[in-house]
C-alpha cells in the first residue's frame, strides 16, 4: 500500500488493490484533489479513518445519451413544481448531502474537512452545485467536480422531498455538454437512470 507524503503525487492507478484502494494519507488541498481527479482517483473515508484514495475497476459512469427518464419523471418535469439552479448555494448543498441519511452507510463520509476542501474547489471554479428549489426552499441538489470539458465527477446528492434530486440530476444532464458523468461506484438509483460499469482503462481515456 502506498502512503502519501507532502509531495503531490500518486502511484500508477493500476497498482490499486482489488477493491480500488490505491493510497493512504496526504491532505485535501485543492492541488492534491485536482491532481487526484485528473488521474481518476478520488478520496472516500470515514471521519475516524486516515484519508483513503480510490480508483475502482470497473468504474460506474453515465453517458448522457444513455440517460433514462421514466414516464412518471417526465410528468414531474412537465409540472414544473421545481426550480433548478446552478452554483447558487454550493455550501448549503454539500452540507445537506452530509446530513442525508443513507440506508447503506453508517454515518457520513462528508466530514467538515471535506466540506471545506470542496468549498475551496468551488471558489476556484472547479466544483459546482446543482440546486433544486420548491417554494423558495432548497429541497434537493448535487455537487461534483468538473475535471475538464468532457468529464464531470459527481460526488453526492440529497433530496428532502420525493423526486427532487432526480429532477436536479436529469435537468443537469440534459443541459450540460459533458460527455461522461463519473458516478464512481454502483448504486441502484443511478443504474435506473442509465448509469453502467466501464473499465478503468476506458474511463481514463476521457481524462
């Protein structure tokens, strides 16, 4: 296992373990985070753990042309009960993502340090948020990192009312020019929207 030093570098992603773990330690500085994402690596760890860096194979992604919108969701979108904005409330979105209850997780991996790190990336123009509003109240959203003009690495989403995060995600995909949305790891929710596994090698070509 590779332990990171102050030097901003990572081992070759093909040295990752079977579950995708590639390195431990380092920091969450904007420079290290951007370098990691450009190599197909992302941090994911619990509060009590050291920083863990991952590059899974296969990689769970969504090609925008594969987006699936169900008939019921098309009706929700047509009703126009939600307003979707971009980069209007990044801090509120990531904080709500940290508070969201996940059935498959004990607690949250979005610690205060992670919130501050990604907020810095937002201030630098790399991290973006999508907000979903209902009656002027923030009821859903998502955030992630734009690596280049082709790839958006989605980090997390939340929903306080039914369909809010789906509306934000679908609207974002339909209005963006990204060629690939990195979903990192499989979830049934994103699979239902058209996401699928591709090899690490194929994913890296987009970076």
